[in-house]
C-alpha cells in the first residue's frame, strides 16, 4: 500500500472519494469496511496495458 494511501475516508450522502498515487502499474484491490461489519471491495486498474501487464 502506498505510504500516502488514506486509512480513513469520510462518506457523504453515500459517496466517498480520495486521491493517492501508485508508483507501479498493476491491479489493486481496495477494501472498505463500514458499520455493522459491512465490507466492500473495488479493483482498480492502474496504467495496465500490453507493456505493463503484471507477471504471474
């Protein structure tokens, strides 16, 4: 996780936003935890193309 990645983000009217910088192309999964044990996940594609595909 990047050092500048926020550990807390405020939710307003069902929406949250934040800005961060990833230093390497790849697929990142962001996990959000909410009240009553709710969990959400989002996969983010950061600069992935034919020349930057992650190797297995």
